[in-house]
């Protein structure tokens, strides 16, 4: 059993003892802390609640909504929804904040409370710490009987989200409709099974093969949309006559694409392709995190814009996007952030923009993918003994490669011409995560292994 408390919310496995897993007691405690924080900081007593389709969602939803009512907060429950949908509803309804009940790509035994501010964006590091402090101290007081909050359902949120996407100037419904795309989709039996077909129909796509679109929370495979989990839809596409495949995670903020031959477009290249299309129509800046592919930088600079890397984490990417006035950004995990719609990863917006791009390009998926710089990321980790000072190791790595360009806003990222390696420590265990990128899998692995050997040498020298 696990319970992880972080600045972005609380996440854990269902069942077990209070304080050791995400039990009803823990759900109530943290919902109350967030509700109290919203009341204290905004004076606004309305909070939006939405959830993905995981099995525990209904139970957790009832606990959260009742707890907020107990604080005197008016709850607007959008029900089965998507993370980006809830993010849009919060400012639209002028609410004080929002709670999304989803553990994103985690397996079905997990659930979480993701916390949004009044702008519909994830709360900041400082705000998250205040919520955790309120929860730890149980510094909240419930309302008297005549001051209890109300509960209202709101079932048109996804439709309104799609309507807003269709109004985007860069979404061309007629171009998409004219291509008569044949698309297979995998929505991992969560709320993408509701939202993605609705969006595709609105975009004029009628040939849709649905895999795992029943929103019952029984995930048919590991729900993270990475290649090793997408074998079934890849086989379907390989044997059929499809233009592409679309895969989303349980809360629909990550988008993975599959080529017409069943090969992977690459989750790192979802953002690259969408950014390419946006930059073709308007010169501007882009942002992704330090562990995302360099291809976005290449595409941005080719279009005359400036690329900036942010610390890992959506809230950090959004902050940097605002600073640099970026017109598109996101993360290499398939997360597209398009500020013209809202500041949050949005797979639905990503689908609409990508299909417009594909339609107007006149290319197949494989030829479109081949038009972008080819990079490969090697993802590794090294487990250390508890006595190792991870910060000291990272400092020594920084000194060892002092002649190379180095970024230290989030761990240590070392650049080698068009190759790079990013070292990040875990906040919960003695682990250093090592991401390396190069123009082939072999050279990316070689670079990662070289860095791992350096770390082992530093540790052995220290031990002597």
C-alpha cells in the first residue's frame, strides 16, 4: 500500500490503514485541507469536482463532495470527465478551485486528488505546501447546519470543451472531414471513451474503430500510453487499413499516436508535430521540460522562434510558458499545452490540432514523422545506498563536466552538441534518474552508461 503526499495533491492505493494508503479518512482529510485553503485564500466558496472512470472514483467522489459541503462550499460536480475539461470549467464558472480525481497513468488500484487554483491550473509549490500543512495540522473547521454547501451536477462540460476546441482558428474541421480519416482509438476504458469519440465525430470523422472505450475503470492494460502498453491497437492497425491510431491515458491529458503501419509515431513527437503546425501559422516561442526531446528546439528555431527548457512538471512548464510568452508548449510524455485554449495538457486539443496538421500536410503518418529530426531517449536509473549524499554526487558530476553547457534548474542537465543527459534525484528514495538523448538508441544508451560509470566512480572514490 502506498500514500504519496506532494505539492500537486495526494496520491495512493485504495485500501489499507489510514495514513498508509488512500483510505476514506485520508481522502476526507486532504479534501478538507484544500477546501479550507480555497476559502482562506480566495473567499470563493465554489469548487469544481470531476473524475476519471477508475473503479474507486465514485466512492472517492462522494467523500470529496460531502467533505467540501461540510465546509460550507458549493460543489459543482462535472462527473465523469477529463483533466483538461475540469481545468476549463473552473475559470469559466468563476470557481475558487478544482479537484480532479485521477491517478493519471497509474494502474487501477491507484487514485488521487489533483488540485487546481482559481485559474484552472495546478497549484504552485508554495500553495501545495500550505495545503499539506493544513492537512497535517487538521486546521479546518466545518460549517454549522444552516451553512452547509450545496451539491449540483453539471453534465455538459465535455461538450462545451469540444465546442471551444472547434472554435480555435487553427482547427480546420472541413480539412479533416475531407480526408475521411479511418482511425482506431484506445481509451483504456476511462473517460477518453466518452470524450474522444465525441470530438472525432464533431471533427467529421466517421470511420472510428473503438478499443477499450467503455468507461468502467477496468483498464485492459497498463494505462500509461507508452509503446510497450500499446501492442493490441498496433496489431489492429497493422492488419487493417487505417490512417492512424489515437491513444489517451485515463484522464485524457496525454496523447500518443500510432502510424498507419502500426509503428509508433513516438510520444515525444506528439508535441513536436503539433508545435510544427502552430509555428507554421505564427512565429513564436515554445517550452518543454528538460527531459523532453531536443527536436522541439530544432523545429522552433527553424521556424524563427525561441525554445526554452523548464524544470520537469506541468506547473513549471506553464510558468515558463507565461514568462516567455510561448504560443505552444508541453511535455515529451504526449502532453500538449496550447495557451489559446487554456494552460494545461490537453489531449483533445492535441488531437484536433494534429489532425488538422496531418490533413493539410497531405502526408501519411510515417512520412510526416520522417520529416522531423530523429532523436532517441534512453531512460535509466541508478539505485544508491541510503548513506550516499545524492546532492553531493550531482554537484561532483556538474564539476566533472564544467566545460560543457550545464542547466541546474532541475537536477543537472549536461549538453554535448546535439546530445544531452539529464540527472534528477528522486524525492522519495535514493535514486538518480538518468535520461540521455542522441541520434540513435545505441549512442543514447552509450551516453547514459558513461554517466552511470562516472557516478559509480564518484561513489567509490568517496567510499575510499
